[in-house]
């Protein structure tokens, strides 16, 4: 009997732990071929002339893939790294290594699902199956108390029913050993320059440095729940502090850690002094699930007006948009948030809601411009959460909230240390203030 080889196509699931496609491949096949493709599509420039992926996120991704390779090697395996169109590269590797099947985690946003469909069609020509797994949400879709088509459009209703009637699955076991075929050319990580980007400049004002990879993700998870004096925030509020989030979102975005891993860590702390903090972190995971399931239910319609999906977007005053993007609006808190975003690739959730609301409601700009700007800048960019949140603030989907609304209120500490710290634009290598 010939050996069975399964190709594991890593995308936004860059981890060993709680990774169902990796465990299932190890169980079902004699040999496993782990592969990661740097797809040039994600590094091209959009219609505005800016890259879809900025330098901070690209650096984080490179670090995450390097860490995945290192961790796979510790299990006796190797990660094949290629740069190019997955619909071309994966069939080539499947032929070279006599692969019997390809596993991957299903995505929900249209660009990601489009790429999956191209890969599936290319593999089908070779009579190979692309097997889809669900691994990006806290709740598995099969465990929801309703079919996808009947998921409540209201987050409050979704939350209530899911928490009452569904359970979070346990994390899947970690493979003890991973056997790969003999790999003569595993490939090298591309450089930022090869991806068309410059090395990001780390601003000395930044208090967080996000190191890509599962190793750093697990350190951050432990760190968050081992702080000696967890801040207490008002129950049910997403926006109660500028600096008190878990900072796990960059690792969740590319799957260096799974939502279930975070949830079960939260579960351990439900009864201790971290209870309120843990509850708020769980709320964020639920919002994350909600946006993914909304895209699964509605597709692109979720981010279009229900009354007129073809309605003309408001004209954006380019001068106003650039003032917003560069943090030159004259509103101290808005400007500070944008300076931090441009300088670090990260801002907390309250800042995101505030600057988005200002662009949409004060400047009357096309919200998609803001969403595209965040897509480039954010280290933790995730299509469903980013575009879903922006559409939510712009009021173009059906979500109507009360208690759990995404409030875009300027905090009372507008003249705080945060504003004082970030009142100026990012700093370049020469130490000069620069505009983006």
C-alpha cells in the first residue's frame, strides 16, 4: 500500500497547539507537508496607491511564519515556504510530493474565499480534494443554536442565545510528532524589501512591541492573566480604558493563538480577581465571532446598505481625509490615536471606534476609505472584524444595539498622558517628526 501524504496549507492559523488541520493530517496520513505561501496579492497597492499590507503587519507576519517553522522543526517537521499565487504553488507541490489531499481552514471574507476557490479549482483539475475545516471562531458553527441563515443580526440577541445554548469545544490535542517527506528545498522567508516594503521604524513612545509567532502569543496570554494588579473596568463596556486591553488581537488575527485557547484561559479566571477583565475579554471574542458569522451569513451584503446596496458613497474631501489620516484634525484625542496608529500599527478598541466615528459622522467621509486605511496600518487587521466594525459605525448593516452598542464617545481623559504622549506625528530615523 502506498503512503498517504496530506498537504497542510497554513494561512491565518500559524500555530501548533489547538490546530485541527495539523492534528487531523497527522492522524490520517503517513506524512504531512506543511506549507505557507506569501501571496503577492496581499502586498500589492490598492487604488489609493498604498499597500494592502503595511510594514508593521508584514514584519509581524514574517516573524510569525519564522516561529511556526522553528516550532514545527521541534516536532521533527519542516515548513515549506514559497512566494507566489497559492493556486499555482500548491498544485506544483502536490505533484512534486505526491500529495493525496490538501487541508486548510475556511475563511469568510470575499478576498480570502476567492483565493480558496481558485486553489480548489486548480486542485480539482488534478483530482485532489481541498478539505475545509472551521478553526477561526470561538464557537464552532455546528454548535450554534441556529443555522447560519438564521443567525440573529443583532449582536445582543446573538450573544444571549449563544451563551445560553452553546458550549465552546475543548482545544484539540497537540501532535506528539510530525513526519514530513524528505524536503530538498524548504524555501527561505522573503525579506520586507522583497515584499515591496521598507523596514518599519519603531517609535520610542510605543509601550507595546508585538513579536509575531505562537511562542510570543502564549507568553502574552500568560502575562495578561498574571499581572499583580488587574485593572477593574465597568461591566459590559468595550470602551472603558485606552490601555487596558489584552493586546492579544495581533496573534489572534493570524492564528498564532486560537480563540478557544484564550477562552479556556478566561474560564480558569472566572472566579478570581480577574473576573471582570476576563468577562470583557470574552465579550471581545464574541464580537469577533459575530462579525465572522455575519460575513458567513450575508457575504458582502453585510457591509452594504440594506436599503440601497448600490447607493453612491459620499464624496470624500481628500484634504479632510489626509488631515484625519495624518492626525491633523485639531481634535486632540483623535489626532493622538492616529499618531499612535501610524507610529506603531496598533491602537486600542476605544480609539478605533472614536476615530472611525469622527471620519464618518463629523467629516462625512466614505467609510470604506477609513476601512482601507486601517487594512494597511493595523498589525491585527482581520477582514471580518475591520470591515464589519467600520460598516457598523457607518450604519450600513442591520445591526441595531442598545446595551452592547459600539459607543464612539470621546473619553473624559482627553487631556490625559495618552494625548500628551501622542500629540505629535510619528518620528523618523533621524528623529524628526514626519507625516504619513
